C-alpha cells in the first residue's frame, strides 16, 4: 500500500515524524514523504533531527505570499503530484493551509485522506485564523479522523462524523517529545543560571497589530519589574512580528531576542523555563508534559484539556491580564506548584503506533 505523508510547517514535521518512522518500519508499506515547505528552513531542520528525507519537495513558499496565492499554488502542485504518484492513502496533520489543500486535492482525486490531530475546534471561524476553517474543511473530507483526545472525538461527533471513522490515538507531539527530551539538549547561548527564565513564543496571525504590541509591552513590563527574571524570545521571521518585537523589546538587558530555535534547542529552552508565554498550539501540548506552566496569549483555545487540568491558562493578548497572571506565578509558590504538575492530557507516546495499526488493518482489508 502506497502512503504519502505530507508536511509543510515545523509543527507538522514534528508531529508527522513519529508517524512516518512508524510506517516506514512496515515493509508492506511504500511510504513517500512530501514536503510542501510552507516553512522552508524550520521544516528542514526538524526532518533532519528525525533522519527523514522528503521524497517530494514542492518548495512552495515565496516572500510575502498571500493566503489565496499560497492556497492556489499548493492545490495546483498537489494535484499534479498526486496524479503522478497515485497513492492509496494520504496523511496530513493539523490545521495549516497545507493540510486544507491536501484534503481538498485528495477529495477531487478520490484518494482516501487521513487527518492526524482531528477534531480540534474553537467553534469560532475567525479564531484562530485561518486554522479553524482549515481543520473544519479537512475534517469534512477525511476518511480517517485520528483524534488526540476524547474531547476532540466529541467535537467530531457533534459535527455528525460517523463514530466508526474516529479513533482516539493521542497526540503524536508527545511521541516526538518523549523521543528527544531524555537526551542532553544544549542551548546555543548562555543563560543566567541565577535568574528564572520566561520563554516567549508569539506569532499568531489574529494577534498581528495592536494585540501583538500589547503582548510586547507586557513582556517588557515583566522584565522591568522583576530583576530576577530573564526572558528568551525566539522571534518568528514574519515581518509583522519581527519588526515590532525588535522595536519594543530590542536592547533590553534582561530580554534575549533570537531567531527561531531548532527543535532540539527549543525543547531544551522549555525544559529550562520557569514560565512559558505562548500563542502556539504545540507548546500547549508539550509544556504540560514537561511540568511547565503555560499562559496562552489567546482568547480561545482548541486544546481545552490542559486548561481543564489547570496546567494551562488563557490570558489573551491583553497587557493587564498577562502581567497579572505572570506576576502571580512569579510571586506565589503555591499558585505556581498548582500549575507546574507535569500533567499530560495529550498522549502516552504511542499515538503513531496506533495510527500505524489502524492503517495496517485497512491494508489487510483491501488485500
């Protein structure tokens, strides 16, 4: 059975890598890896960590590319590749433009599509933008829904997806994290061991403009008012983020601004962090497994399980809320210990194995 595994961004590569490796161990599968390169360098370095070399590379990204242009170019390229490859199954993960166009291209060509990390919902089509729409479309077109949690399964059932098309597998991000976090992971620069580290990641499209400026002002205020804190912020290359970050935070003695960290150094930074401020979906899944409190710089999340468990808190992009909740964790040891409990509601590290077994059973039925 020929299976094409698609990834376009760094988070997709992280979460697809365990699945690719699990499928490649099965000699009855012909596994092909397709990189759209929606994130070029960040995608490449993650694949290198896991020893994965793409068989097909669309190299799709162009500077300042709009969403309509990206979508159109991806759909045309994917149609061409899928017609040439004639796969039996196509897999993609998450909620990017890559995933949405893969699902649509497979639908047009009547190729069975499996959606990994299926069923995440905020029920607000504008937030996150355009990810909520992307995953809803992918969910409508999928043959297999590999849901990370029971809540995700319930979301799919609410949308009238047949129960027999849904499998709760856990999230493959925990597979990836477990495979690397046990080894020594050095950071590419020195941190002040006497200071508590706050790790920041912020890049969401819906926070562009004034919400992002509020985030930066809050980060600066926290640094200004806590001499025992050091802040590390790997800045996303998008000019909407980079320009403002360096304008508002550059040159501060307690704030380190750097390019995006490769996967292994980023895991090392999470391990070293005392608190994490982030609008990233993956960080909401990874950090609780490492026992790190996360303040989510969004008003909504499609990952409510960690919020319900009390190890992640939504603070939005509002200055006052970010400062108040971060200061509480810095000042109140009891409050800190409550959220730094090492709870992992997203998996046990065997998600890729479960996905493999489901596809192996499908292959046997088709034989």
